C-alpha cells in the first residue's frame, strides 16, 4: 500500500546514523515501523547487506526467495523476504534514487540478488591469495563486535546495494560493471519487523576494476 508508506513519512525525523568505513562493515538496528536508508556519501561505492530479525537470528534475509518473488534486481515496492519457516517480509523498499537506471544495453541493472558476497574462500580458490577484507569477513567481524557468538554461521547471501550486474548475452555468465551511484543517492527501506542489519562497504569500490584486494578506490557508506 503506497499510501501507507507515504503516510508513515509524515512528521518523521532522523534518529540515528552509522558510518561504514571503506572495506569494513558495521551493524545497525531498526525497530519495526521505522525507515532506514543506505546512502552514498563521498564517492561511488557498493555495499553488501545482511538482515536478521533482531529477536531471533535464525530468521534472516532469503535472497533466493526474494529473487523468485520479485526479480533479479530490486527497486521501490519490492520486499526483502525472510527464510523458512518464517517466510515473511522483513523490509520494503520505499525509495530508490537509481530507479531511473532500469536495465542498460548490456542487460545490467542495480541492487541485485543474484551475486553472493565476496569471500576469502573463493578468492583463495581463484587467485591463490588471502585477503581479509572481503565482505564475508567484514560482516563476520561486524556481527562479532555486536556481541553475536559464532558470527560466521549467521552471515548469508546479500542484497548487493548499488551494484550494477547482469548476465552476459552470449555465455549467460554473471558480470559486474561500474555502478552509476553518486553522492546523494540512496536506497530506502521500511522495517516490517525489528531488524538487525549489517552492511559492508565492498572492497571492490564501484566494482569497475579490482575486487577482493586493495586496488579499487573505496568510500564509506
């Protein structure tokens, strides 16, 4: 109901802000019925988002079911759904300043739920290198710092906020390209349940060049 979300904005005020440094992650909590935004503040930067029900971390964002119910890339009006056996909306996207982008000539769009998070295991497998600031590692550290024990088992597949991705037309393989995000852009959500979130400012920056290393220019979120 668009009218409900618009009316919920009446007399709203900002109550909290969390700055996520480049190549790091931070946790945040959002009560049910509140809004939160992920904002580009200094330069083009993508982020990896995890969500949990704050009262039960077994209930967490289910990217595959969200993709099935909505699309490969999310925008205003789409919902982030939780895993089995809960299967309910955790958050609804209420504003997207990149909605204008749509799908480009390469078949790419933004805010995907097809790619996973970058992680040290795949990086070692593909490159033979160890790197400890992949989004997977960042999310683990953020959860642990928030007081969650056995943090790694709670990290899950993400919403790739601002990331511009698609499938190649010839081989149908996943690809990334430079994100169109610029300072001032944001993706806004309405919390349908009490949420614990974790956001990683990806080491890939705008994902136009290097990934899972320190070569890309990165910015906070």
